[in-house]
């Protein structure tokens, strides 16, 4: 029996080695196949993501309405889904009717200020050249082919024009595809919410019907932990971003900083990205304000640092706190690695994913130590299992 298990392990290792070798030598084909599959299932993935997000306000609505009315009603599900969609529509309306006009005014003021700043820079460059005539002499000694430079510039303009045309067609195509995917995602996500209990029950039946009890229980527990971790992270981050947006908006109006609404919305939105989002939001706000008033931009940096320290040390621990159960050093690690490999999406999702892996690894290690009868402390060394005595 033991010999049979040894051969099974060797064959398993050989299969993994061959599969890994083939994968390394066919990365392009694997990526192409993966992109094709994602392209087909993208609207359904978007629908599942929409259902997950809407499930948070839906659970909130059903829980409090059940408590308020003393029992569950059949119409709670429809009302809860409409409640979730109303939140999304409210956010979109806020962006369209308040943020976009203010952002348009902000960018208009920014663009209007740029020519004067360019003229000032041009004047300084001319003054510097006038004060240093040797620069002109050096330039004249280069023997530049002006006609060749003109031809290259004309070719660059032609390339740019054709690129703009191609980009326009691409944008139109992506817009049509996005509308279709969005429509399918809304239908699919809504269907999931209406039948979520049935879908969960069917998924559990598949798991328990195909795996042994030990592994089935483990997978179900992992799924439950993943749902809890992601739900707490999403709700906590959105709440924390809303509080930061409000604090920045109130503070900027008190100290009379320009572009209060645009900068506060940008700062709050970027705060959805842990750690780096707040820095990016402050930097963008500094650039916008610096064009109008550089001194105010310096004071804005001081203001935003104080607000972020207050929010990060007082509000964040109480609103989000240890909801994902991940120490700060691992948050920094996960965001950095996720951003390096998957960009903004990686930065957004890396924390709950890493938090789930951290919880599972911690639970497994603690279980093994408990089974072995070991208690680890800083001074522990050369321990012996209690079971071996």
C-alpha cells in the first residue's frame, strides 16, 4: 500500500513538472487563450461583481427592515435591490450634475492659466540665453539639418493624425461593447441576487457531492471567509473614502482653497486604493492649486497631511479597523505587489485577497501547532510535542 502511494506521488510530481515545463514554453498561447475566455465571460464576471457589491446594501436593508417590521416580507428582496441601485444612481447623478461641471470649471481655469505660465517660462529661457551667449554659439556649431527636422516633424504629425483616427474608431467600438456588456451584467447580477440562496445551496450540493467531507467543509469555510473578508473590505473602504471626501471638502471651504469639490472628490475616490491612493490624491490637488496659487498649494499639502493623519489614526481604525485582519506591514506589501503585477485593479483587490490568504495560513498553522501541543513564544526553542511524551 505504501509503495503504491509512493508511485502515485512520483507520478503526480512528474505530471506537475511536465505541465509546468509546457506552460513556461507556451506562455503566449496561454495568455491568448486566457484573454479569449475572459472576453467571452467578461459581462458575466461584471454581473457577478455587481451582484457582490449590491449584496452589501441588500443585506443591510433586509436585516434592518426585518428587525423593524418584526419579520421578513417577500417584497424585501425587490425593495433591497432597488435600494442598492438607487445608491449607485445617486452616486452617478452626483458625479454628473455636481462633480463634472465643477471639474470642467477646474480644468478650464487650469488650461487658461497654462499659457501665461508657459510664456513666463519662455521669457525666463530667453533671458537665460541672453545672459549666456555661449549657448547660441554652441547651438550654431552643431550644424543641424533644419530641412530634415522639418520633414521628421511633418511625419510625426501625420502619424499622430492617423493614430487619432484609429483611436476614435476604437473608442466607438469599445463604447458599443461596453453598453452591451453593461446591460448583460445588470441582468445577470440582478438574477443572481434574486436567486442567491438557491445558487449557494446548489453550489454546496456540488461540493459535498464530489469531494470527501473534510475537503468539502474546508472549501465551504474558505468561501464563507472570503465573502466576509471582501464584504467588510468593500463597505469599510467606501465608508472611509466618503468620510475623507467630506473632511477634505469642509476643510478646503474653511481655508478657502480653490477647486474644493473637484479636489475633495478626487481625493476621496483615490482613497479607495489603500496607502498610495491618499498620496496620489494629494499630489493631483497640489498640481491643480499650484497653477493658480503656488503658496496655497504648499498650504494644501500641509492641510491634506494633517487630515490624512487624523483620518488614518482616528477614523480609519474605528470605521474599517481590523475588518480584514491584516497587519499594516502586509497591507503595504500586498498593495505594492498587486499594483506592480495588475495595476490599479491589483491595488484595489490585493488587500482582501492577501488578507484571506493570511487568515487561512494563520488558521492552518495554529491548528497544526494545537494538534502538536506546541505553544510558541519569543523565548521558545527546541520544543517537544506533548503527544511524544
